[in-house]
C-alpha cells in the first residue's frame, strides 16, 4: 500500500486479485510477483473493485478444479 498526496493506493494481482504482491526487483518497477498464485509480470491492478471481481472469479475457478 502506498500513500500519495494523502490517498492510499493498493496494488492487486491481475490473476487472482491478491494484495500479497511484491516487486521482483524493488529498484525497477517493471515486474511484480504474486506470492499467492505465482503470477510474475508487469501488469498490476490498482482498482479494488476490479480486484474483488478478479478474486471472486479466481476462487470459483480453483474450487471447481479441486
């Protein structure tokens, strides 16, 4: 979570909607690593509503597999 101009911004995984995501190399903002689903890539979600939808769909999909 980052605070910019008094507003908090969260980062979400575009695959599973998790906030458990970190930079691969903090010196470069180009790659992210999700600790929940294993996603590694440059795309990141900052909209919580979109992340909620992604998370719901991801969980539905993975419940069917199990």
